[in-house]
């Protein structure tokens, strides 16, 4: 009789363990690798949502009409990419994108109205970077947030 030491190959259990580890590794790597443009655009959208909510809070606290407007910049321009109009004196918020290639389009209006009323109208804007798009929206009561809905034409 042959002893157990003379056998060659792997047992079914060993193969299953190796395949499970390989599947976990591939899954982790796949989830870790994201499209950089999508990540940058999502970061810009989250940042803008926070800025809009900050301006909205300042508008309500000061009782002022505060607006947000994207600025059309020429290629190579280092000027502002968007602006807040009507913020209280001494309050300054950023006016440039982290990535200069980001574009913003407000759906159905030239500006976003952020205050002074606690309930503002429903508003929506689309951010674009290369061929990617993200939509920020509010129903007028809730804060601006990233939505998965496709914006409708005005």
C-alpha cells in the first residue's frame, strides 16, 4: 500500500480555500479602484452641497437674500468659477473648484436662491467633469444633496 505522503495534487478543500481567497482579493481590488474623474466630481458635489448649505444658513441668520451663480470662465483663466451674491459682510466662502475642469449648470434658472426664507423653492444644478455628470438638488426644505435622478430639460 502507498502511504499518504506519496500522493500529488491538492484536495478539494484546499482548492476551495484558495479560490475563496482569490475571489475576496479580486473583489476588494475592484471596489478600491474607482474612476478618478467620478471620484473628483463626487468630491466637488459634496463640497458644493456643504458650501450651499453654509450660505443658506448665513442667509437665514442675517435675513439677507443670498444667491449662488456659476461663472463662465475662459480656458486658462484663474478667476472665480462661481460666486455667492449677498453674503453678510465678513463672510467669505470659496469661489473656485478643486478641479478647474468642473462646469456647473443650473436647471431652469440663472442663479440658485439660498435665502432668507427657511423654505426655498425646489432647485437643481448639474456638475460636469469630462463626460461625467452629477446632479445636486433640494426640494426647498431639505438640504442640497446628490441625487441619482437625470435632470430634465427646462
